[in-house]
C-alpha cells in the first residue's frame, strides 16, 4: 500500500466494512494472497459491524456459533447461541491475532467508487480522502447502519413515555419496574421480550400478525461432549458439519413439506402455551421459511409468556396516546417505554454509488453473478450471507472465491474481470423472502437469474461444491494486462 499524494492512497485490494464478513475476507486474503496489499475501510470507530452496533437487551445470535464463527478459528464459547458481546469479542480477537486490525482505517465513510478502464483501477471516494485499488470487495452487509426502519405511527408526538428503536438503544435506558410494549414479532422482538421481562413490571409484544418460532437449546450437548474428547479444531469441524446438515435438512423439509413443519412448530408451542394462545398469537398465515424463522434459546420467550411476565397482543395500532397505544380493537396498552422493533432499512452495497467509465451503475438493472459480483462491473465483489443459515457460511465461500479469481487474473496476465449476462435471461429477486424489510427495498437490489452461475441457491452444500469447482472463465470477460497489450 502506498500514498500517491497527500489525499490518494493506492492498494491492491480494498475491503469495505470491518464486521464479521470484512475480517473474514481479510484473513482469507492474507492466507491465499500474502503478496497483495490491502486495507479495510470502516465507517464506525470499532470492529464488529452488526455485533458492535446492536446493544439492546439480550442481543444474541439466532444462528449457532459453530457455523456463524469462522472455519479457521474454532468457537470456544460455552453457548451455541451466543450473546452479542461474546461475538463482538470473538471478531475483535480474530482481527488482533491475525494482525488484521493494523490494516483498518476507522471513521471512514465510503460514498462512491468509479472504475476506469483506461487505468484498470477503482477510485474510491471517502470522507477521509481517495483510494485507488485494483479490486474492491464490499463487506458492508445489506442494511443501513445509520437508522432502522421506522413506520410513521399516528399520534406518536402525543406519547409522553420513552420511545426507542433497537438499532439506536440508549446506554442509560433503565426499564426496571417499567411497563414495556415491544412492537414487532421478528427476531429482535422475541429476543427483547424475555430479556426485558427479567426487570420490567410487564412486557407486552404487540404484533400485527404472528411469526414462526423454533426453540433450540442455548448449549450444544453434542459439541460439549466432543470438545471434552477431541482437539478443539477437529471437534469444531465435526460439529460445524453436523449443524450444517441439520439446518439444511430442516430448511428443505420446510420448503417441501410445509404442513409437516407447521405442525411440528405448533406442537413445540403447545408444550408451553394453551391451544387458544397458540391459535391466536403463534399461527402465521404464511408457510415456514417464507420468512426467516425466529429462534428462541431454551424456549425463553414461551416461558416468560407462560409465567405471566410477558404477554402477546395481536392487533393493529390505531394511534399513540399520552400514556401508550390505542389499538384498532379499542383496547389501550399503557406503556412507560415503547420499543419499535420494526426492522431494518435495507441498503444495497452500503449506499455506495458505482460508476464504470463515467456511466452510473443502476443496481436494479444488474444481475448477481455467483451471488457475489455484478454484471458488467469489473473487479468488484460484494458479500451477502445466507438468509436460511449462518451468514458466515456464504461469506467465507465468497471470500475464498475472490482470492481464487485474483490468482486467476495474475496467473493468466489479466488486469480485470467482468461478468457478462447471457441475452434475455429471466429476472428474479435476489432474496426470496416475504419479510417486510425485504419486500420494502428488494427492487433496489441486483436481480438473480434462473440458472448457474446467475442463480442464488441459498444452499451451502450446493454452493460449496459449485464454487470450489467453478469455471472462473464462465460468462466472464477478461482484460489483458496493459503491459501485454502494449507488446
């Protein structure tokens, strides 16, 4: 990495984002491409991404840590479903031990990336000057870090209590002895309710419609047994393989036999709640895995509802009042604190604007190539994990593919590679979920096609085979190195 002048720095690879994906990408780059210079640009002042941003009570993973952790660094924590602080520490320790933290430029917001075919370089504009890079890898996720999704609730200005969104949780918010209403029924809501119920007078989850919940043990007994008897690395690989198999099998069962899975999840709820409560509040209108399942460790959500420390109300909001929320049914929920767990605001590629040779790139007009590159855009990759399994599984496959592509370019004397779509390919949404946060913004994202390498499978086993054996030249246009063109 070298400074071209006071404001421009040049590097081989520029990674955007120092969260779970970005740190994993840097590790793979160091291992597979040790001769490449690289830097990580992070808009916040700390490592961790999502796991540093979210600080609400009870924040935790809803994927098991044996698959959410890196395959190259075994998870040694006690819990399979870990708390946010433990995950944050794990990511930071990984960066520090590998020396990745020395490559991070904090408090640096990326606003634009411009590709020049004449220079065969990206110029990346940031809040702290410009960078030039041969390859850009975007690991900033797919939602806005600045703010979450917030509906325009009628009467909110009249509410005299405390109103908060989980993405901007105040450090000094004390809910001890308070009456709390949590709006929403997704993963954040079902995490907040049992966590806040420990100190609150009462917590009510207000939902417009139910979501599917699945209860999993917070610890993995099989993993505990293996870790007592085998080396940490070997135990980690076995447990990881087992959890991948179980997760994928359950997802495939849900898509092919939804009635069976629906009945299974209902029976799970009936172990803790009566039939009337399950019918009214825990029987969704959609099929399992049309939206991501909400995981409840140790059935904690069901337990606090059964104990009476929390309750669920299924209704629509008429208006906020001074003391709480009046519902469409006429009932009023009194609340000292209202938590608006209404979801994420999706933001493709971290909000960065792209252009190629002066022409702006409209993401909605592009296709996703192998789930990590954009049609017609050279030397750029992005990282989006799985929606039906741990994010890291897909992220690590993408990072390994990027290093293979970089090696291919070097070996064959190419400067750049750009995916090119076949003619008249059918367009499909990139993410196949009916969740509100997806449907609100999916039209702004790239599309996927109907066949490889343009189809996003959401199947780790298939992707593992296909991406490790992928023909790097398939549907790809390469530009010879300038030195070769001049010969």
